[in-house]
C-alpha cells in the first residue's frame, strides 16, 4: 500500500478512523478498555485517557498503519481495505439512523 497516492491515503485514513473508533468506543473492545482503566485511570491522563479520546488514539493508529505499510505493504493493504469498508458501512449506517 502506498500512502503517498490518493487511494492509498484514503484507504489508510478510513482504516485509521475505524481502528481508533474500535479501540475507544466500540462495545466489543470494552472489556479490554475496562481492564486498562482499572490500572490507568482516564481522569489522571496518560494511557487511560488515550482509550477515551479518538482524536488522540488516531495518531497512534495512523502510525501503526504507516509503519506496517512500509514493513508489510500487501498484508497492510488487505487489512486496511477491510477496515476501510467497515468504516464506510458504519458511517452510512450512522447517516441512515440520524432521524
């Protein structure tokens, strides 16, 4: 995956969004978040707070996407396509449910 071309950037951006949202908001990841919050209180900042802030988490998930695209471009591309499609589906569902 080449982050430098438009479609690579778009797929990477959608994958970053989906991964950051999964880590900070999705119910499926809440047991892990709760374990992290027991040890690292979100109110005290640091690691605990990171799992409450999608904006903050996106920096780290973007770093993972970029680094993995350098190390394993093909595998990263397929994973990012899946995450990107999931992001689009989630955004469309949220758009439909806004009434």
